[in-house]
């Protein structure tokens, strides 16, 4: 979600990374405008310089020399430097100081030239000449250049204050009155520029924030669509085999190919097993969907974790015996109590234990530990397997929906990439957390999955 701007820091996103993205977006979007402005500035410099050369060189050659010196010696190089800077590496870091400085220097240079104009042309209106040129540059620059607001305010103050002070301190009589009027005009234009650009930047920020929100929503929709497609692919794959086998068994019974009491009983048992397997798959998928959309009621109560763990161990003993595995639970000397939902915690423990059995080799020993936090506020249930371990680079996938690692079950068991994501959400719904540490053995094998819960007094 896009961060809001705090009230005490106007024109700035609270998230520094988002502020940087906005500034880069603003600068990159304005590069073409900056280049056009500098080219227009260079053309105007050349045009006005040529006009002075053509129309006044015979009347006031000294003024023409001054005009050409200011225009081609100061103004043109400034605009050219700005144009070239847009193609240089690191322009984004220097953009604000370049744009603001260029605007101030051009305005000062033009004001310096216009200050001398009445010295050569007595009938020239100082106010009209100077106000027009400086105002035009101010408006063109700050409505074209993406200058950050603090730099904009500083540049406007430098232009208005510098020119006004220079004219008021060096003029007298009629020219002083014109200077006073010029200072008022420049002040008004400066205020207009600051207010207008502030409003424009606020609008740009809102639009940028909306674009980022839309991009996040589109990314989330794409993720959900991909997840839905993967979900359907996995469901179809997992249900296809038992359905085909179920159809074959029913067809054999109907055709009489499966005859004899023993074979019929075995077939019925197989049908029941396959039906239960498919029902379990559907329950897994529906449970994952419910957890994903936060539709789980949580009934927290004070639980004896020793009882909860021993009950979970009994539920997996048949699967452990099938792989000749052992499940060892180090019972703590004192009771350990936690605030949790008994049903949700049972799902968490079942998932951890079934994964430990699934990814450990035949004959392995699964260890369960029950630990108290040093501060006494948290308790941890830890399930340690003897599997191959999980590569560090892949551990970030563990608790994501459909996240799979390169580690495979040891006896061809199914792995949907759903269970750990569900486990994480179940634990968080109870105010707990889950995690994994791997490897745990000195030979680089094994993994420890844990769930932490809020402790209750014994």
C-alpha cells in the first residue's frame, strides 16, 4: 500500500523509497521538456542577439556589445550546459541544483542587461523591459523544469530578492520608482509561481500514488490468477489418478471381472481408501482457500501443550510405523501452557509432523521439543526431522502458497506446496509465528520447524 504524506512534512512521501521513485519518475518524465526548453532558450538568445545587432548596432554599438556579451557569454552557455547535463550520468542527483541555478543565473543576467538599457535608450521603460524578460524565464523554467519544492522556493527568493535589491540600491528618481514597481511585480509573480507549482506537484504526487496503487493491484491480480491456475492444475493432477483407479475398480465389479469374496472385499476397501484420499485432498484445498481469505474463527483458550503434542503424536503413529520411523517427544518436567485454538494448533502440529515423516528416510527418528522463551512470554513447539535439509537459498519459499523446494519426499509421497502456507496463517491467526532452521545436524542435514505461541501462567 502506498504510504501517506505526514502533515509535518509537506510535499514528501513518508516512505523514502517511494519518494525516490517519485522523484526519478518526475525527472525522467520531464527530460524531453527540459531539452525542448533549453533549445528554445538558445534560439531566443540567438534571435534577440541578432535583433540587437541589426537594429541598434549603428545607434548604440556599446549596448550591442554588452547585449551580445550577456546573451552569448552568459545566457547561451547556461542553457547549453543544462541541455548537455541531461545526457550525462548521474543527472538525477544534480538536476535540482542545475535547474534552480540555471534559472537564477539567467534571470540575473537578463536583469543586469535590462538595468543598463535606459542608460543607452532614455525612452525605454525599465519596468516593462525587465519584468517581461525575467517573468518569462521564471514561468517557462518552473513550469517546465521538475525542480523540487524547497529548491523552487530558494530560486524564486534569489531571483526576486536579488534583482529587487540590486535595482532598489542602485537606482534613484524615476528609475527608483520603476524599481519599486518592478520589485512588486516580481514578488507577485514569485508568489504565483510558488503556489502554482506547489499545487501542480501535489497533483503529480496524487497521480503517482494512484499509479503505484494500480500497479500493486494489477500485480496482485496477476499473482492470484497464476495461483488459481496452479491450484486448478494441481487439483486436477491429484484427483485424476484416484478417480481413474476408482472408475476401474467400479467397472471391474460391475462386469464381474473382480469376483470372489476376498477380492471384492479388497476392492471395496480400495474404493473406500481412494474416496477418503480424494476427500482429504478436497479438504486440504478448501482449508487452504479459507485460510487464504481469513475466514477462520479463532477460539483461543488455555492449552496444556504437552497434551496437545502427545495427541498429535498418536495421530501420526500409523504413518510412522509404515516407514519404520520413531517419533520421540521430550516431555518437560513442568507443564507448559499457551493461549491457542486447540483445533488450529492440531492442524499446525499435524502438518509439521507429517512433513517430518514424509521428508525423513525410513528408520529415521523425529524429535519434538517443547521450549519456553527466556522472557517467559512465548513458548515454542519444535519438530526436528532427519531429512536432507533445506538449501538456504530456497528457505524463503517454504511458507508461501504453492512454494516448493528442490527437496523431495523419500517414499514418493505427494507434496502440494500448500501445507506450510496454511500453517503460517493458522499460527498468525492465533497471534503466533512459525519458522524453520536448516541444517540442524553437523553433517548439514535435517530441518527444525517451529511454532511459537503466547505463554500462559502454569
